[in-house]
C-alpha cells in the first residue's frame, strides 16, 4: 500500500467514513467508494476502498467494522461479487 492511499484511509476514518471530500491519490478524481465485508456476529472483516474512475484501490484485512458504515455480510456472495475488480496499490 502506498503512503498516499494510507493517508486517504486516515482521512476516511477521521471524516466519519464519508467519501465526498476524498480525492484519489492516483488520478486526482473525487470519486472514492468503499465497502466493508464481514461477519455479522463478530463485526470483523475487511475494507475495500477504491476510485471509480481509475479503479485503483486498497484492501485492508482483519478490521473491526464500525457501526453505521456501508457493509456486506460474508454470506451475501451475490452482493460481494458486485465489488468491482480493482488494481491494488
């Protein structure tokens, strides 16, 4: 993971998980999307965050999923398949 993407994740968490002011570190577009995927009982899973324009992004495994964020459950395979293929940074 690049330092720029790490900084974006820090900004994402500081902004209460809002993406409206985030800018892609690679293409500089303001079109960042995210989703947490995890276990509904333990609230442990992973975070995928990406740019819809250039399809670059990162995935962080073994995270605690905060309340009120956009999330999918591990057993919702059809929805998980809707996460776009991204180039991991």
